[in-house]
């Protein structure tokens, strides 16, 4: 059963929370991160991406980058930009985007639950990306960005969350992208006990986003265990920073595909191939998203087409039954010869937050065709993880993004 425990967060003082909170480190390239920190010197990105404080000649993964992250974090603790909670608490974290609200609980999850399968994953990780965050967590002696976890909605937890939200929020600010963020502290002993006991009865927790950060946190925990052979199991390095959300509040957006060429086919010849494989309607009068699972829309030579997967090509397999899998299996591999979408440079992926206009723009600049997908559901994600299987790359795009810097979990005093 899941161990989800309260912790003594290091968190921004109330006045600075809105300035400090930052989008995850991996949504920016180096130049973009540098621009954010230049525009807002308080941004937590200066810790998550400490190369922003060093010259461009310094390698992204140089030792001084991680040392700078450590020094900046603990200097901000010293100067009062961050404060440390004196009592172990949970934190209610609410995000509102376009009038839609989702509310989770910031807490610490167990590295043992990750390893024994209580916390389930649906993606593979890349060693080089893990190595970066391992060095960052180890150097900072802290986890700085929460892993986004999901669980099946529970009425007892929902009731506590609703009660806490009736009180005054610790933080309440709107970030640059228009997302409203609110945080409440759960310090009542009875409420803490109820949350902890209820999670202890939940058998499955799922990584929604943050597979690399989760794997890195677990590996740092293992390293600390080796360095402390007399550990008791209560030390903070046995746990990693998380934000857990009920499944019925989460929104997964489409994760769309663009291809750089048509593998030697003309647009007319490619459309003929697509029509041979799928049921195709169009050209459509205007840009359109797919309306249901089992369908996608395609932009080709300035026109949109609605495409439907045929019944005989629908699979009951949790992975093969995904729309992105059907598109890869039926079209990309045999017709375009894009055999491995993880490594093939002829395919790219566009998050649904960028809209259909971005797909059209890519086709005007560097791509030959675009495919707008129907969003993968949270139930599909759960089914893949429950089966111990892995999703194809870029199957899910979660919005809104959790902010880093609102909650920090120190590993040792």
C-alpha cells in the first residue's frame, strides 16, 4: 500500500512565491532559460537551471553548474527568501487554467513504492537525462520539483481537501501564463492522519509526468542508503517530492505529430495511401480537431482531412489500442518508414497547448504533413501502467504544468 507522508517543506516566503515559482526545468532550452532568469532574477529556474548564472562557455553539465545550484538555493534559505516548515505538513496545491481547476496534495512518496510497483510508470527514461537530475538533487541535497502523480479519486481525501480549502490560502497568485496557483497548509493532526491512512489503503499510484525526476530521486535515495549503512528507514532520503492529483480532475491534452517528408511520395500519392488505410473525409471547410477516440485529423498541402481508424484495426491491447500506436503501426512505419519515433529525426511532436495553428505553421516551414490526435485518457494511461507496459513516446501532454520552487524537500540536515 502507498506510503505518502507529510514533510517539512522549504518554501518561499509569502511575498515572493509568485516571483520564485517557475515552470519545470525541461520545458526550456538554454537560451530560453537564460532569458527567463534575466527577466526575473527571483525565478527558481536560476536553481533548476543554474547555468543561467554562468557564462555560455560553461558546459551545461559542468560540476560548477551543480555547485551553483546548491549555493543559490541555500543562500536564498539564509536570506529569508525561503522558509522551512517546523512541523511535518501536507500542502494543498490548486491550479486553475481557463476556468478549470485541479487540486492535488504536495507530499513525499516512498522510493520503495517506486521500486516495488505501488508507484507505476508508463515511460522509459534516458540515462543522460537521469544523470543530470541525479547530480542536481545530490548537489543541492534536496528535491526541487515535484513528481506529478495521479491516483483514483477517493471521497475521504476529497473531503479533507475541501475542508482545508475553506480556510485562508498560504499562496494565491497568477503566473505569467495566466494560471492561478493557490496553496494551503494542512497542519491539523487529525487531517494529516486521515490523509496518510487513506493513502495507505490505496494500492496504485501512477506517474503522470516526471519519469526522469522520479528515477533520479530514487537513485539518489539508493546512493544515500549506501552512504548510511545504519539507516533506520525514517530518513528523508527514502522519500521523494510529489504532488498527487485525483484522476477525475486531470486534463490530458493531445500530443500531435508532424513529419518532415512523405518518404518520396507526392501529396496526392500520400493521401491515396492514407485513404487505403483509414476512412478519410475531406478536404474539410476549416481546421478541426478529432472528435472522438479512434480518429485523427490530418493537415496536408493546405487542407484538413478527418481520418478514422477502421474497426478491424482497433486493438484491445492497452498499448496497441492507443490511437498514437495505430497511427505508428498502420501509417508511419509501413508507408513513411519511420520505424522508431524515439530516434527518427523525420518526426517531431507538438503539444496540444500550441493549437492547430502551430501544426499549420510547421507545415508551412519545415514539415510535409501534420496529425492532430484525440487526447489519450487517464484511464488509458492507468491501463498501460497496470499491465506493466510502456506507452509510445509523447503520448500524453498534461496541462497546467506544476511549478517548481513552491515546495522543496531537503534530504538531510
